[in-house]
């Protein structure tokens, strides 16, 4: 059985807003959000370009979904602080 890896991520849109999501291919998903590939979230389509600000890996979709929920509950200032202290290594 192959282990699946899920990534919970935060992107910052051109208007300064944040979008939080889950994927199993972060590079592809960012390209989708930026319109380079078909797909992406409806929310980000009018707010391009987006920039990856934060991500973390989880072993299961359930864990990633739980973390996505937790991040979405944060106040904007808390999301900004989290993103500002994180170094993206992509």
C-alpha cells in the first residue's frame, strides 16, 4: 500500500486575501490557481496571481481537512503572522 501525502496550504491573492486548500500536488495546484492549467478555485480566478505563503504535509486526507478547518478559523492577523514566520522551500 502506497502512502498518500496531502498538503494543506495558504496562498495570498493579488488583492491581499488568503485562500486555504488541500492538494496532493502543490506545484500543479498553484499553477491551476494562477490559470496556467485548467481548474483552480473559483475564488482565486479573479484574484490572480496567487503566491504560496504556507504549507504543511499530512499523511491522510482527514488530517489535512482537519488542519484546513483549523486554519480557516484563524483571524486574518493570525493567518498573516503564520505566513510571515514560515519559509516556503519550493
